[in-house]
C-alpha cells in the first residue's frame, strides 16, 4: 500500500476514533497487549525466533568466555589475536588480554576494498538544509588526514583530546582520528557551559581541543568558540585548538594556540599507517552526572567496548546493508558514541546525521528528513516522542514515512501512551519498537527486545541482551519475587562495561560496586514480570533524568552554592509530562538579599553558566530556611513532595522549623 494511501486511511480512522494521543492516559497505562514480531519481519530478521534468542542467551550466560571469545574473534579485526577472554578481579575487568587491534581500522579500513567502499557512511543534513554524503572511502581519507594533523601537533597515544563540536561529520572524523592514533577523546556536549568545559578538560588534562566557529540550532548560531576561549583561561594543559569553520561566524583566534581546521588540513596525506593497540587501551572518557560531587569521567577501552557496540547494533537494530539509520542523539552523549559512531560504522552501515532542532523550521523536520533520505531506522528518546505528540498528529500525517522499518527508544522509561503513539503514527503499526535500556557506564545496550525474536510489551525494555544478567534485589542484595519493585544490579561482567572513573578508581569502586560488594549496581529501580520482562522505573539515587539528560542534584547544588546570594540550596526533581522530570531548586538566601523574581532569574542564569542552559531549573523557590532535621540534615523527601505539589507525607515532627514548609509551598 502506498504511504499516501496509508496516511489517508490513518487520518480517517483517527478522525472517527479518538486520537491515540488524546486517549485517556489510564486506558493506555493498562495496555496489556503483546506485539509479536510479524512473520514478514521475522523472515528477514538477523535473529528470527524466540527459540534462537533463548538458545544463544543460555549459551552466553552459561559459557560466557566461550561465547564472548567466539564473538570477538568473528566480529572484530585483530592485528594480534587475544590469548585470554576475561580476567575478572571484581570490580576490574580485563577483556581479550594479549590481543591488539585498531578501533578506527575496525570502523573504516576493513570496509575498504569491499563493496562498501563507495557506500555512504554518513549522510549529513545541516539545520539550514545543506546536505553532504560521505562514503566510507572518503571518511577514511578524512580520518587519515586528521590523524596526521594530530601527530604533527605532537599528540601521541594516550593523550587526551577534547571535542566540542556541533553534530557535523567532522565530529565523527575527530573521534575516529583519535582512535586511529590511540589518543583518548572526551566529547563535550555542545550545550555545556565554559565552566563545565574547563572542569572536564582539567580533570582529564586534555592537550588538544577541537571546536567550531558555531553550529546551527533553531535558526541561531550556538557560540561554541567563545565558550572554549573562556574555559581555556583556566586550563594549563591545553596546547592547541583546532577550529572548524561551520557557520562563518566571526571568532577570535589566539595566536600560537588556535588553528583553522581547513588550514592544517590542506594538502596532508590521505592515508595513514595505523598502529595496533592493546584490547584494554583507553578509547574515550565520557563525563556523566552522579549522585555526589562533580561529573565522573567514565572510561571505556577499545576491544570490549567496540564488540558491545557492534554486536548490539547488529542484533537490536536488525541492521542490513541497505539500511539508512538515524539516531537523533547528540554525539556528546553515550548514545551518539555507540549508536552513531562505533556500533554503526563497524557494521558498515549508513548513518544519517542531523545538526539541528526537531522543530526547525517546523515541527515536522524529522518526518521530512525521513522521507527525503529514505531512512529505515529511527532511534530517538521518549522526551522527543512526547514533544511530537504535543505538536500534533497533522505534522506527522503530512509525510509518508513508508521507508521506516524499525523504531527505537532510549534514555528514559517510555510510557505505554507514548509507545502506542510512536507505534501507530510513526511506525504505522508496521515497525517494531526496540525500547533499549542502558547507561553511559554500560557502553552498549543491556536490555532490549531483539525485534525478530522477542514479543514487545509497551513500556517494557523486555529481555536482556546476550551475556547480560540483570537481577532485581532488595537493599540486602536478595532477589525479590517477580512483580516486586527493587533495585537493578548486573551480576556478570560484560565486555563494554566501564573500566574505571578517570583518575578516581576509589570512587568507581564505591559508586558502582560498593552497595552490593563486587556486583554492579545500576542506580535504577525496576521490576520483572512473570515472563521475565524488565520494567524500569528510573533512578533510585539523586540523579535526575530531564528530557533524557542526566543531571546530578549535587552538581546543581554545588553550582548554586557559588552564587553570592545563596546560603543553602537543594535540588530535586518533580514529574513532568513533557520532560519526564523537571528540576526544582529550593534556596535559602543570605540576610540582606531581596527575594524577588529578578533573583530567581539570576539564579537560573547562574546555573546556566556553571553547567549549561539545559540544566536551568524549571522552578526556583526561595525561603528563609530549608526543611531540616534538628541535626541539620535537609529533608529531601519533603522537598520532593512540595515540588510535586503533593501533600507533605511522612514524619515532620523531627523538623527544626515546620513553618518553612508553608513558606515553600506557597510559591509556584
Ligand atoms: O535511568 C536510566 C535511564 O537513563 C539512565 C542512563 O543515563 P545515561 O547514562 O545518560 O544514558 C542514557 C542513554 C543510554 C539509566 O540509568 N534510561 C536509559 N534508557 C532507558 C532508561 N530508563 C528506562 N528505559 C530505558 N530504555
């Protein structure tokens, strides 16, 4: 059936029946339907039956070394074969010991001289509408040239390189050029402020920074270079900055430090002899928020990470050679690392990259691009899906979307309402949805349905990937009965797990392996149903998930503490229909400071400067003091109730001053 006819039908049925997105929440929340893979999908699937999933899963957990050893041998290109599969001395893992490989070679060179050489590796669409297609051969030449540039600048294996770029192909080139020479990249999301850039650069002591004269977002230029300039006032280790011309925006170039990408690029060799590195050679550091202190530098290494990213991409996205795959996550997050760059390119796929906002110029930009580029797989986040639902079905129904064959979701729990809307409006009832649960720390997807094999239940990430053994436990680590909420742990090591926190192994051990000694604690709450499906409810620690962005309440509190008007601050989340969670901050101010709207705005701007504008709170509430116990501990439970507009529950008798509750409740 043609896409236009499908749409006409859908439109008709939607005008007769209540719109899916308008249905009462309760009806979808009680959704109990199970969506089995269609025979048509199963026939073409990389893994096409539940029985084959179960068989392979059983092997992967019963004989993990045999299983992972075979996968690593078959899927990766080795310069020197590994001699051991796993050395595990909890919490430290060493995978594929004795082996040597080059990650960039696994993503590029291995496809050269094959049918993939002239295939598009990247199709890029800038926000203003500029389109570029880069073949595997061209991408490889770009990467080789930049690898030489890095080497000429004195960057050697093990050095850290910070990347602060918009979503343009050069971001991929920069990451792979690092991998090629064994330099360790740390990509910093373009929404982070100069303070955040400075902290990250200083933590990992980066030598080189790669940035741009700007990027396009909602028709405006994001000023990346001035943010880098401010950050670099306090970063003694940075020797050079490479600046990409993207927007033509005028920027200041520091003599002796800054060079234009196109200048250093000119005339360099297109080939580069890549060295091989140990399996455990560091590949990248990615900073992420935790429940205490500053962001943590999650360290991923080469072979295990690449294997996880490659294998999950193949099975969970059911990748085929003619797929055109669009992941809407920014390269600055782990999703962009694993499912824009490493997992997809190592599989020889075509990746579609989009620079800008989903509603620029209109809220149907994604659907336009999907039709224009015949995208077959879309991987996005529930927060985006909720925004699409809010913008209205008509923006979707204008487009065919008949090239799509698979949809993915990541970053937060997807409600059955959003799942059903995504399935019906975007997937036209035809495309399976893979709800993928994982984390920066896990490196690759841990729980998700393999689409040709595992029946889907809206709202559940379903069953674990091969080799992954999650369990739901109580505080003491005892497994809880099926159907009971508990904390999610992962009991066996897996190849793409984080290896440590950069420069702070003690924090690594304590954060992830401290609650349940020797066992990885995810920080998430979940339950398992009678069929073994996992239903993840979200963080059980003080980490918020705002529009799919992970933000630590401690980080926000530390930022507020540096404001001269603030005596004390606490940050909590409240449920939000669009963002999943919204950030509410409670502040007590110093005597003599006036609590007015200007101060609230000033505090929001301050957080924007300290962390990034995406972390600006939705609500700021000011009171003479915060609810505390007599021993001086802020009672966060009460603040969460107040933020959510709920009646304050639980014991309040231990509070030092009960009147502060009323003072905080009366503000919006
Ligand atoms: O709470 C879980 C939530 O996102 C957290 C990890 O965030 P981050 O490291 O930024 O990585 C996001 C992208 C992988 C998890 O601890 N989360 C992620 N995916 C899901 C999810 N919650 C429920 N369902 C998911 N599919």
